[in-house]
């Protein structure tokens, strides 16, 4: 059976899969079109947004490779291209010179701000749905993503709120941060809780 065969699309699961495929095509189209305007490839656009919103500790070539789901060498090539455009810079980690961190330059910060709305048309389509449909869609897509994540097809980056390892206001008087991450056993500054982290593990829904 093949979901691309019109006959096989009589299955509801195949129709849904085709719908998701078409949405992904629309997203890729929006990325390509914005890239033509800004002189960037879709991978470069995703890299700029990754560096803007990912937790500082994962802003490395390895972290970028995970985010783009590409090889280390390919991620390095993307970073090289952005470095040549002066949108990205490499900085050795002060505590370990062998580790190189990636950071946006001032020009890169400006460029990433121009990309914030690249998928707004998709969100507009979702926002037009009734609230009940949106809630159902959230649950359904989260289940699909978890399935794909377990099988290694996607790396999920989400922020701390809603993560099993997040301990809100665990030590409110600690100057290093009022919250706590049980995954790395370290304090979390408030601003870092709003950044995306690859160690995010969703809180299991309560069973009734």
C-alpha cells in the first residue's frame, strides 16, 4: 500500500498523512520564498532561528545537526555559509577551549528578526479553526511527534514549561536562577526557561 496511490487514500490514516505532507510542502515553499528575498537557504533560515531561541548550551555544530536532522558535516557547511555572510560567529567556550559555540552577530540578530513571521500563513490557517478543532489537533500532532521522536526521525526542542524536569521556583533566592532543571541538576534563570531545549520531556498526562 502507498499513501501516494489515490486508491489507497480511501484509508483515513492515509488521507491524514497526505494532508500533513501537503502542509509540509507549504512550509517548505514559505521558507524557500522568504529565502529568495533574504538571500538565504531554508536550512540557513532554520539555523538563524535555532540560534535565536535554543538554549545556550546546545548552540553548537552538533546541536545544529540534531535540529536540522542532518550530518555534522552538513551542519558545519551551513554554519560556514552564514559565517561568510557575517550573520554567525564561532566562539570558543571560556571553560573549555575545545568546544566551539555558535552565536548570532548583530547583523544575524537583525536578520533573524526579519524571519519571525515566515510561517504566519500556516498559523493563520490553524487559528481560523474552531477552538475544539485546535485542541484536538494539538493532541493529535503531539502524539504523532512523540511517535516520530522515539524512532529518531525528529529532534524535539521545546521550552522548560511543561517539561518533566522543570522545577518552578525551587530556590527563589539563588542568584543563578530561581528555577531548577532536574535533568542537568542546575539552577535555571527565568529567561532561559523560555528557550528551546532538546532535553525536553513532556509531563505525562494524568490518568483518570
